[in-house]
């Protein structure tokens, strides 16, 4: 029988470098998406779609739409997780707005861009998860509903994404929505394969 993993807290320096790396990867994924007019799932996808419709920046919308969820995060996940997640959301918001001015993309096809967005976002989220943070939003609400009413968190997230992508069909070219789905699938596959407590446990 394999020995159980020992849980070891990350140091402040380790958390800092992970937050910079993880949020930068997520912000890069958003840059690929918005360059091509694609979306993604969950709260980030809502913020991307909102930026297309309103003309406001992704970062501003992403930060604002997460505000209602922090009370739930505090109640469900605790102060430490909530503070870390607020920091992560803030960093992604700032970086996602700054990157297009620092990184000029000359040519990028939708399928390649969607795949790169999914890969970079998925890797960034894994880094954040392993350092006790998230990007808040619908995931926190899903966990709250599961605790309070017994409704599975995965179903809440799936229903939200179905509604989001259905709404996107009225705004975006259907082909772009299809490529967006590819990116969202890649994000979820990366998380499903790599975010496992039996392989990695750390705080």
C-alpha cells in the first residue's frame, strides 16, 4: 500500500512565484481568445462575452462579476482561500488588460488559438489550484449549492456553460463558438487529468 502524501504548506515566496506564473498563463489564454473573438466557459467566459457586447475591458468586467461570489467563498472555503483568490482574480484582470499592448499577434488561426488558449488557461489554473486559490465565480457558487441543496457542483457549472455558449450563438459567428468549445474542452481535460488529490496534495 502506498504511503499517504504529506501535506506541506507552500512558503510565501513559492506562493508569490506561482501566482505570477498562474495568472500570467490565464491572462495569456484570455489574450488569445479576445484576439480571435472567441469565448471560454465559466465566469471568465461571461466576462469575455460581456467585453464584446459592452466595449468595456475584460479585466474590469471579470473583476466586477466576481465581487458577489466572495462572500460565498469566505463562507464555503475560508479566509485564506478567499484572500488568495481575490489576489489571483485581480492579477488576471490587470494582466489580461495589459498584455494586448505588450504582445502583438500578427497571425493566429482560430483552431490553433483556441487550443493555445485552452492549454495556457488550464495550466495556469492548475498552478493556482495547487497553491490554494481559484479564479472564483461560478465554481464557488456551484460548491455552495452542492453544500446547501445537494445539487452536484459539476451540473451547475455545466448548466451555466450551456447557457453561456447558447447566448454566444446570438452574438458570435457559429464557427467561432465551435472553436471556443474546443478551447473549453481542453481546459477541462487538463484540470481533470492533473488536479487529483491522490497525485498531488499541497496547500
